């Protein structure tokens, strides 16, 4: 599985998504479509971007009863996307059901990645709202192990956690890592950030980069800089 840069296509319309992608004439970046664009435009935008030759991480973070997740994930896999995700909090039973629904009739399947605890969840909130009274980093690793035991391909995590995830779940278990910023860039609302070069050094398998590319004066140059630091 090759390392790659995934651009978070965090826009609210097909027009904005296409205007952005049209800037790329020489390469076809791997893109992440999240709830915002998917809920605005539906599966048609996924098909259109796929037809342009891009790999797609459809970031819809499924979390429901196992039967519903099995059936829904097979619909999403049918869009020929390359990566899907769900909440590990849905339990191993839900993740195993998701794996059952993932394989397409032709035997191929997208990668399936788990979200552990959202990075917006603090230790305090996890204890007070969720009644989980364990250290957050241990909860993250436990959820990652549950995902690996259920047959998933990896987790979304901080680049700073990639090494530990690989130690606990194996080198082949993928780490898909947001929170990436250039050394000389604006960090925005991200708290713990890492450069693409540092993410590579820490062992991330994929970096997910949004604003440093979307908001750059020259997004193609910013994308190439990520690739040069992370992949090449
Ligand atoms: O613009 P930025 O580079 O911060 O975008 C990062 C992307 O990764 C966004 O789509 C964000 O929702 C997503 N993400 C994140 N942190 C997580 C999980 C997902 O920033 N823990």
C-alpha cells in the first residue's frame, strides 16, 4: 500500500469541487469527500469525481446497528470509492458486519478505516459525557485493536499516534492522519499539527490535508509540496 496525500475536499457544492479539481491538469489527487459535500450533492458527485479518475475516501463515519451498517456500506462500496470509514464505538459486531457488506460482487473492496475517539473529544468530556473513565490514549489504542481484530484496514489518528498504532496493531495496519500543516503555514483550528515530512518520519500511511491546499494561493503547488515532503 503506497503512501499518498489525500486532499480533504471540504466544500459545499459540486461547482466548487469541480472548479478546484480542474486546476489539476497533470495529476489526479486522491480526495476525501465528507458529509458536507455528500449531503449537499449526493452520490452523483462521487460518481462524477470518480469518473474523472480520482481515488476517493468517502468520509461518512457510519455508526448504527450491525445490520444497517452492513447493508449501507455495501451501497457505498458500490459507488466504487477507494476508502470508507466508520466509528469503532459501534462495537466489533458492527465492524464485522461492515466487513461483510464491503466486498463488491466482483470480489474487490474499498479500504475500511475506523475513527477511534474524535480528536474533538477531550479526556474530561469522555469521562463526563460518555462515562468512559480510562486514559484517552488507552481508549484510542483499544478501539484501534478492536478495529484490527474485526478485519478493518486501519484507523484515522494523529501522525503523533502512528508509531504506537503500528506497534500495537502491526505495521500493515494503516494510519490515515489529518492535522497536517506546512512548517511556515497557518495552523487554523487544529491543535496538534505535524508537517508532511514529519508525518512521513512518524510512519503515517496517508496524510489528509485540507486548508493548507484548498486555501493556498496556488493549490497545485501546495499539493506538490505535500507529495514532495511525504511521498517522494
Ligand atoms: O483543513 P484541514 O487540513 O484541517 O482538514 C483536515 C480534514 O481532516 C478535515 O476534513 C477534517 O474534518 C478531517 N479530520 C480532522 N481531524 C480528525 C478527523 C478528521 O481534521 N481527527
